[in-house]
């Protein structure tokens, strides 16, 4: 197996920024096969099992946010569910309600090729309620995705980072 870690950069024309990423391969572990089988059909395509709520924990939600979560500046988080059918997105939405009492919305997005896909949006109020339960499972480098660990203050030159707010310190210390 190739164990080389490669760095590559690409220009993000939307924001006129240069983004760097790491590329590496991982080894499969047979003990994790039952977990993979839950989410792959016979052809190897991803799908959401109808009983996903039985497996949904605060830890799994934290990992999902770290992997496919997208920070929303106004305080919520979007879960990128682009590759799933609407029925599967609704299964996930219902599991979030059942397991965490989260009221979520489905946002319809249009891809460059014109196809429509759905994403789950967790509004700020719901995210704020669940933060204390998921923060212990989120790596420090990913806290920005849930607007935790970073404070901002307005000045005449725009936004600048400052010390964490009291609320964020309380959340991080729990």
C-alpha cells in the first residue's frame, strides 16, 4: 500500500483563495466491515439504513459534523447530504429529531450541472442546545464548524479574532 502523504493546492475562484489539502490512503480493517455493510448496498453505493436512529449518538453526530458539516456564520451548521436521496435525507432528519430533539430544515441546492440535492440545516438554537454534548467528541481543529472556540468582535476595520466568549469557554470546559 502507498503510504505517501501528498499535499496539493487548488484555487477557489469563489473566494479568490488558495486552498491546500492532504491526500492519503488508509488501510481497511476487517473488524469495521459490519459498519461499512450498514451503509453500503450490494453494488457498493452509499445508503442510509432505515434504522439509523438506533445507532445515532452524540459522538456519531460530532464525527458527522467534523466530516461533512459546514459552518454557517449566523450560528447553525449544515450537514452535507448531497449524495443521498430525499427519502434518506428525511430518515436522517427524523433521527436528529428523535435522538436529539433537533428541529432541522432541508435546504435544496443546485449543482453546477443543474441537478438538485438536499442538505440538512441545524439552526443556531438547536446547535447551541446540543453543543455541550458534542464538543467533547470534536477535535479542537474542527470547533470552527460549530462556531465554538473562536470569538469575534467588530471594529472599524471589520472582524478580528479575540479571546473566547464566556459562553464558549463554558462549552469547551464541559
